[in-house]
C-alpha cells in the first residue's frame, strides 16, 4: 500500500461527503469546516444521524463514534430521556424570554452534585463561563491580571487563548505547570485576580495530566495570596464523577466552569462558586460592583430541559462508573495488543483515552498515565494523526484527528474490541506505507 492509497480508497467510498465538502469550501471559510478540529485532508464525513455509540454519513457508512459531540455526549447519541425531554419541551416553547421552573431545578441539580458551586449562572457555552469568571474575579479582588498555565485550553477569546494572530491579551501571564516555586513567585506579586487551571490536565482534560499534589499546592497558594482559583471543568465536569474532577483530587476551587455534559448534548456553559464572588451578579449597592449579565440563550427552556434530564442521570454516579470501566477496558486490552505487535503506541487516560505515538520511556503501573513525562513527546505526532484518523474512518471508527477515544455509556465491550482491532490494523498499514 502506498501513502496515497488510503486517500483514494476513502474518497471512493465517500462520494456524497466529497460533494458536500466541495459545496462547503465555497461558502465556509475554514476549508469548508465549522470548527478547526473538523478540518481533515481530504475531508471528514458528513453525518446524517446518530444513535447510541454509532453515527452514519450521507454515503451510508456506519461508524463507532468517539467524537461524541466533542465530549458532550457521555450518555451517547440520542439518549431516550434527553430526546423525550426535548420533544416535550419544544412543543411547549423553545424560548420564553422569562424565568421558568426548569432553570431552577437544573441549577439545584448542578449544585447538589458540586457543593463548591454555592451560586450557579448559566451561559451558552463554557467559554462564556470562563470569561465571566475573569470579570467576577477582577471585581472581587480589585486586580486586573490573569494567570494561566501553558497548554491549558479555556476557549478562543483573547484572554483565554493568550497568544496568536489578532489576539490582544496584555493582562495575561502564561507559566509552565508543575513548578510550585515559579507559581508562588508570580502570585506573591499581588497583581493577579485569577488563576485558571484546566481540570484533569492540558488539552481536553488530560493529554498532559496534572499531578494532584501540584493542584492542591496551587489551591493553597491562591488562598495565601488572595487570588481567585478557577478550575475549568468544561470537559471533566460530570464526566469523571458527579462532583467533577475536583472531587476526585479533593480540591475545592473558588469558581468552577462547566460545559458539554451539563446540557445533555445541547450547547451550554455554567459558572458557579463562592456566593461572595458570584454576588457581583446581584443588583445591589454599591453600583460600581454590579455586573450585568445578558445572554439571550442563557438557560433557555429547551436546553434546560435537556440539562435536567441528563443531570438526573448523573446524580448516583452510575454513568461515571460505567464510562471509567469502559476506559480501563480499552486501555488494558488495547495496550496489550499494541505491545504484542511491537508498536510504539500506547493508550492512557480515564474515560477520554489518549493515543500516544512516540518514545516509550516507561510502562506505568497506573495506565491512566502516559508512557513518558516529556511534554513535547506527549503533544507530538501532528503529521501522523490525520493519516491515522483517515485509516480509522475507513475502518468504521470516528475520532477527532486520532487524538483520543471518548467513552460513553452507550459503548459496549464489543465496540471497544472492534476499535482495538481497527487501531492495530490501521497502525500496521501505516508502517507498511511508510507513514509511521
């Protein structure tokens, strides 16, 4: 097989998607995609419908799906409880432009699972929640600067990206993680309103995992220097546990941002935390401390209905236990197969399972951890991943650029066995064609 063979094979079995991609390229500026992560050479499949762990494209190809709405669908596609809730609500109205009971119940469910969220505010996405956290922290502390960790993702807005074309972020300081001395030195200046940290680790909740002791140290130092501490659980909230990743490591932040899973698959963000910090949203004197929060789609009834249905399923922890069991199954059986075939590839993570391609420095007994501590190695493989993604798609496995496999309760052990077989087969094909 040549390097071009898989492209030709994929194109021939995805003619409908190719035609739609050509139309999209004429109107959508990001090479026909609506999200940077959905750009793939030659193109990603165009999906018509999805159910459980599967989705289907315009050409009738079926995929075991590990994209899952960028991690939002821990319940899988079209969970019946969520579908029923949305169908019933859409008949009652999609937007009242007013208060309603569902938003109250939704907030109560969120708070019940995450007690650190003494007050809860809803948004249209997790990025908006993070932007609000910055503004609230500035009001609460009287400071303006934002402290962030390298590689941690919080959104695409200026102060959340920190650098890049067209970005103005003069008040943002980026520092490396896992360096408590550097962290304390910066916090000791007394200039920072907020320290932001991505739950689980950098890049989608853990490609570069956090050491729990460092996060605990960060929590202690922010209290010492009166800086607001935010854990961004947009990815990990209601995915790792009912109480989020923070409950697993035993840290209580000042503020927590949520997204993805909290809406049951519909677009949503939430911010919660200490009542005295969130209090700036309450109309009261002094007026210079009142923060008006607009947002047409905040806690709209349709999203709230989906959120309530999903959160009711999260409260007993059974969803999280199951996805973590599935994650362990995929890691353990997958790594055994990869070792047997002599492939320098490993799987690690919790219920978002990362595909590592690089030097194997160690075989950690805890396979939630990567086989190297080298951060540059962890994020390497940019050239090989799109090729692997294409091979997997052609074998009926949908990933986002072959970066990770996202688990849901809709997946089965049979799905995972098929996935391991497809992964090994794809990697060996890449070895044969000289692209790995």
